[in-house]
């Protein structure tokens, strides 16, 4: 069997564009994948097209060989960024294709299932109201009523939008903004109750002093984790942050860490308790499984980052099914209606009481619907709104 073509589509999502792709073979067997990243989705789209051209004529069953070849060939451009997003999407599609050829779900190729009901936490649940404690509390209660037992949000970026500011320009908060971020978080905790998981993210958009100060305040709310208090550039800075935080504050990082090589210093320095690689950035499902195995040796939990499209959601769930050190997977609580029409088996039918229930269908269990993708082309101009 040989690869004959790779097609790539840029499809509008609720937050940003999805980069979806499909691999074709001379035996008629196909595989689907996703390479979504933001910002810069047109760069990722073109990278995926280029990487797709590089695998024409190869045997798609040689998944690890193709991953290694692409990684080594493209490493000259750097081991991160758009090239790794493209490799991630190709790897996902190859795993889907191989599993469909063999007639088994993807999780079987990843070692078999520990579980088939994947525990989720909700993100993007807060878009239906204002930036007030009352609005956030009411929306958080809807998440709980829908059967979820965990949610995530960034109270810092959101209060900055309330004041018409861009947090990325200043990395600081006024005392008033600090108070509002805390009151919003407190209201959410009171709405959902003590046993509900609350994840607080910062997007590394706070300076060191403010990040420490807010972690100290939020620690009284028993938050499940404090996400990206510093950026991915320096593990030593993250270590210094961890040393300053209250002992009950758990650190989660990883959405901007690529491949097993990228997480190695984070693990060796033991600076986080939970890692959240993104399957459309980190190297795809094959690499995420390898990363999870490395994490297991340091007793670090896997909680995949996933504010992406439907294939990312499913591929992440297949990895989560196949590892012992799984915690939770991110899920977009609010999404575009065509999330469930660009694939032939809707995601909504798989969600039960805050879990995603994997089917026994071969591969990822879905195929892309080309006519539906073409109805919702990607939006190439950046859109204002929440930073999530």
C-alpha cells in the first residue's frame, strides 16, 4: 500500500481555525487527522500541505518510520512550531488509517484500553454572559447541571478584556483587577461546590510577582491546578515559581511543550504535577503516548490540552484510554454547530455525564465530510474575543 495524496482544509472553529487533513492510498483506505494551532493557522495549513507532499509514495503502515523521518528532515527548521503541528496531523491520520486497515480502534494500536469512558473538564463555558462574579457563577452551574465535574477558565485575561486592555501587553493587573479575578473565581467555586475541580489558567500572561500573589489568594479556593504561571522558555524560572507557591497549589504546564524531548527537562526538574500536551502540536497521538510513558516514570499525570476541532478531541481520548496515568481531558463546552457535521459520527452523541465514551469503530471512529468542511472555510483575519 502506498500513499497517493494528502488533502488539507482550513475550517472555522468557535475560537480559531481548525486544520484538518486526509491521507489517501492506492488501496482506497484513508485516514484523517488534525494539525490545528493558533495563532498563525494559515502557516500551519501550508506546513501541513508541504509535509503531506513529502510522504507521497511511502507505505502508511510504517507510522513510526514516517514520524521519525519527518521529524529529522524538518528539524532544521526547529523542533517546534508549524512543522510539528503538521507532523502531528500526519501522525494522527496515519494511525487512523492503519487502525482502519486492521479493523481496530486506535487505542488498540496504542496498547489497548484501560478505560473507554474518558473523564472531561469543560472549557469555553463562560461566553454567554458578562465579566461578573454573578455571570460566571450562573454559567458554571450550567456546566455542573450538564454532568461535568470539572471546568477551567482564565480569570485574569478576561477581567482585562472587561477594562478594554490586552493583558499580553502589560503582564500585570491593577489591585482592582486582581480583586475582580479573585471574586469571579470565588463565585465559581461557591456555585459548583467543594468537590468540583476548578482549573485556573494564566497563559503565562502575568509577571512573576502577580502570578505568585494570585496563586496565594487562589489557594484558599482549593483549585485543582494553576496553569502556565510562567512561559515554556525556561524550566529554571518554572522551578523558581514552584518554590514560591503555596504547597497545596498544583502546577500544570505543557500546551507549548513539543515532543518527549521538550518535556524532558520539566520532568527532570520535577517542576509540575500534571502535564497537558496538545495532540495537534506535540507530535500527534504516537508521540503523546511516548510522552505519557515518560511522565509515568516521574509520577506525573496526563491531562491533554484540547481547545481544538473534533479529530483532536477523539485522538486525545484514544491516547487517554491507553495510558495508566490519565487525569482529565479538556473539552470545548461551547462550540460551532458544524463541529458535529464535518464528521460522520457526532461528538455530542459520545458525551455522557461529563465523559466521552469511545466506540469500537475502527480508527478514530469517524471520517471527515468534505462537503461540510467546504461550507465553513477558515477565517483568515484575527477575531477579537476571549483569550482561552
